[in-house]
């Protein structure tokens, strides 16, 4: 656990970047820091590894005050991933990853063995080991950056907008890959982003900072979307927060009808191919499964040329259909059940 106790960072010119911050980052979870430019989220991150020193207050990791530790020793125990990876251009990929194990006293052979294992873990082929950073794409370099941060098996990781410079497809791929890694490793992570969608996707908890270096609201992504603390949070999260909150509901319980009930659905060998409209076949607009969210199923229905979402099994075979109107009816019943079960004063 990382604990901020009345932490303030004030610069010599009088600028207050972080103001009397009290915050706990739970062990084994990702806490996302998000907020407008200049709100202190990156400063807060860098206070943890003493890249910037606090003015007043205390930061502790698992009960140990960071100011009571040697700064270099502290940083070697904390993984750090930044935008653009920050790799050493004159070192090969395997030696970039092996940097921290070498600093910790591992032999070159042992450090490279650790690095090779981490390359596989983050999805980098072994053939990249002898390449240099400039020979890799931006997404591949970020994978190297993540591997290097994991090389000493640190309990804590700091991630400062690690995916923001990447194109949307690569970014989503790396988000999913890192979420998979975190489910296996269970690190305590502070994750800075300027993108509320990324914060909601990546964070177990999300801290929304307001200008002045303090927190407007701390909560789970679902809590922020469904119960913003004030107008600032509501505006920052976005006006479509109701739709995005459907990401936390499963599509499993949607009352789908048998696929054969949709007369215009084109099915070949059990697989849904499209919709037949006036003799022409149109794209489905997508499909959904039991493992998808209610938001994904709703988006499929909205994208459909006929306003119907098709449910498929793992083999892509159509198992049911549901209209957008039926999804809305299901949502209303769900909300009514929640209202009826809510305690009354």
C-alpha cells in the first residue's frame, strides 16, 4: 500500500502543485490519476519515487517512509514506465531490459536470462533481443519499457502516460496486454493518464484531480460514472457516462430470442453473416457473446442497420437476437429492481 499523509509540494516561486493530499493506493491494484493539465497528477506520481521531493507531509510504502530510504535504492525497487519508453538508444533490447538486474548485482548472463523471459511475457519475439530501439515501432518500444520496469520484479510500478503517444489500435492492444499481465502479477500501480476512458478502463480505482493539486473524487470507475461527486467530476467524466457505465454490466442476462426468429438474418453454416434488406445483404454491425458487456451489446444494436444485436457462441454461430428496444426495456427493469431494493429512510 502507498499512503499519502497530508502531502504538499510547493515550489520556490510559490506554486502549489500538490495541496495537502491524503490518499491510499491499495496493494495489488491499479490506481489511475486523471485530471486537467496542471492539476498535479504527474507531480504526485513522481513524489512516490522521489524524482521530486515533498515539501511537507509523508509518503510511505507498506508503512515505510520513503524519505528514510536512499533515493537510488528506492527507485530500484520501483518500476517506472514513461511515455516514449525512455530506452537507452545505444543498448540492445535485451540489455535495455537487463539494466536493473545488472545494477542489482546480477551477472550479465543471469540478467539477460531474466530479460529474455520478460520479452516473451510482454509479447516480444526472441529475434528482437539484438536489435536496437530505433529498429522497433513505438508500440514495440513501449513493450520493452514495460519489460524493463518489471525486470527487478518490483512490488510497485509507476506509469506516466505510457500509452498516450501510440495510435488507437496499438494503444488498445497494449492496454489489454498490460491488464492481462497485471492479473497475473498483482503489482501496486500508480497510473497517470489524461484520458478518462483509459483511466476507467485501466484503473481499479480512479482519482480525479482538480486544479490546485487536490482530489475531486476517488472511487471505482463504476462509482464515478454512476455517482459523480459534483459538477466538475460529472463534466470531466463526460455526458455519455450513463452509456459508458453499461461496461460494468454483463450481456449474459439479456433476454435474447432464438436466432431463427429474425427472418432477415443471413446465416450460413450456423454463422451469422449479415442482414437481408430488399434483396441486398448488409453487414451486421457486429456481434456479442455472454462474455461481453451490456455496453458492447447495445453498441452492436445501435450499429446494426436494423437495430438488432446478434448473440454468438465461441465459434461465431448465431444463438440469439435482441432489438435495441428490448435492451432498453431490460435496462429499465434492471434500474427499477435496483430502486425497489434500495433502503428507504
